[in-house]
């Protein structure tokens, strides 16, 4: 399958929504983005790997799949999505109408929001954007908000011009989502991306992202191994102090930060899941 990491993240959100009475993050659209064949194939592949995820596990195939999703695949995806969209809701209440989703993959925010006053800019590789809209067309869904898709290479600063050409107003507050990006960039690459975003962000603009912290847990280590096997090796880790200093250099102040324990308390209190150790969730505001 192409875009395996994005597909598995979409599957995790879809499975969680389908099988949870009180979802941690309610993505009602994710399953429609996947074909039935993809959903079945990912389920099968994950179940066959149960001894990798949980050596000595005993149970049915469905129990094995639930264990893998709830304890390996879903927690990081759900925690970062819940953290980010809670922050989006607050930014919108404060008047923000520009939402930028970097490396959007199969993100479904623009398909779930009912706020017609928003403009959502979705950035990713051109081939990902094309595949994304092919899948959306198959669902028959249409965004209630205005959507601008920008096929680009985020490692090249030319994406900023494309964003402005699409209508992005650098003088108005914006909210930038960078979920799942920092893992696959070197420190220099991540700092350059934050610098590029800062250069088109006015005072009060905000960014939200998750990042690998020093001292990863078992789930994070296995996710890193899976990403490497899919050709998407994770490249850097940060302490809180290092991340705070990086953001400060770029003109951002940390407004909210959660580690695994805080994220578990905030999002998984009524669940048997826990946020993965070694992952931080950050909301920063341009000063």
C-alpha cells in the first residue's frame, strides 16, 4: 500500500470510532476514506503481528486486533488529534478563521467541521493530495468550509508563496496543525519548518504539534520500528527545554504542553488506554 503511515493512522481513528461507546476522538469520517479491502488488510496484518506487539498473547483474532489498536496504534493518534482539535475549537472561538494543516494525509477535519466561515488550507505532497480527493469523491462528502489544497514539498520554502497565492492572509490570525511531522525531520529540518511558519504568522497565530521526547516508552519504540520498516524513519528527539528554546528562537511561546501522564488524564480517563510514553503535545503562540 502507498502512504502506509497515513493509512494506518486513518485506520486507527476509524477502528476506534467504530468500536468505542465513548470515543476519545470521534472521527466519524475516517472509515469512509478507506476501502473495505484496505480496512480488512490492515486488520489482518496487525492481527498476524500480535506476537510482535504482545509476546505470549492468547485470545481471538478480534481480541488481538483490539489489543493492538488500543495499546499500540491508536493512543498516539487519538491523543494528538484530541489535543489539536480542542485547541482549534478555542482558536475559532477567539476569532481565528484560517486553519492550516501541514502534511494533511487523510486528515478529516475539513469534512467534519460545520463552520462555514473557516478556510482550511491542506498541504501535502501532490500525489497525496490527489489520492486524498479521489477517496473523498468516492464518499460523496463535501466540506462545509472552504478548502484550499496545496500540493508541495514542505522542505522547500516555496510552499509559503503557494499558500499566500491560495488566499492565506499573513496579517490575520491562523492556526497551524503539524501532527505527526516532527518525528520524520532532523532537528535542522524541523527548525526550518517552524521558522518558515513563523515568517508568515502574525502575533497571536498558534501552532499545535506532537513530538518525540527523550526517554521513549515501549509503544513509541515499536512505532519507530514500524515507521522505519515502512521507509519513514524517525529522526530526532527533544527535551522540553530544547523544544521551548527552539520555539522561542522562532518567536513562539509555549501556551500549553502535555506529557504522557497529563495526556492520559486529559483524554483517556474513561478508557483502558494510556497516552504513549515519550511523546509531548504542544500548543505555542506567536508573540
